[in-house]
C-alpha cells in the first residue's frame, strides 16, 4: 500500500470547501463589531416621548400621572390576586404566574417612579429630594412583602391564607403610597 507524499502546497479537501464561509464569518465579525456597540441592552428603558413636556413642570406632571396609573395597576393586581388566592382550587402554577406578574408590574412602577424622581431631583430643592427619598423608601418597604412571599414559598410553608393576607397588605400599602405621592406633589415641584 502506497501513501502519497504530502506536499507543502497541497491543502486538505475539507479546508478548500469551507474557505468561503470561514472568510465570510471572519469579515462579518471584524466589520460587524463597532467600538460603540452595546453588548447588552440598558436595564432601564429611556423615558417615553409621551412623558416629556415642553417644560420641566409639564414633564414632571406627565411622569407623575404615569406613575400613579402604574401604582393603581399594581394595587388592583394585588387585590385581584388576593381574591383568586382565596379560591380552594388555587395551585402552585397559579401562584408562580401571579407572583411573576406582580414582580413585573412592581418593576414597571419602580422604573416609572425613578423617571419621576430623576426629574424632581433636577429641581435641586431639599424638599423635593426628601419627598423622593421618602417615596423611594416606601416602595422598598412594599417590595419586602414580595420578598416575604418568595421566602415562604421557597421554605414550603406558604398557604392560601398567607397569600390572601399578604396581597391585602400589599394593596393597602400601595393605596397609601399613592396617597403619599399625591400629598407630596407640592414638595416635588408639581401641582395637580
């Protein structure tokens, strides 16, 4: 059996047939990657154009209205969840779906409030800064109710009554937070 001598100029067949895709991939990677490209999307989306106004005051009123609307959505969702959890047929899959929805709605509220807070902080007023800090602390305390539910679920000690009572407390706390936002509107520099 004779083996053909290997010459330096001879290229294996598998390399010859795959050269074009390899070159194309290298060019795509080289020319497709630009220095200023995002490797990930930012965590917080840019504020909606509907929230901006001709003046800082108008922008703050629009952001406050959007924040109040989202807070009402979260309050209503927690209230509805508490009623659903009171049913005897409420199960783990429904809990996980409801909990996930509440987390998403709460994060949307947090994003809306962060937009409002950043506008209020542009005023440079100590009263506005304090109002934003107090409302932010209120949202942090309300978020602890979600942490409580998650820890109870992970420990395996979560029952329907606990979910119902926690949802009721969540809805009541959100209603109080909405009242505080309305009450602190003059401190933050906008009036309804």
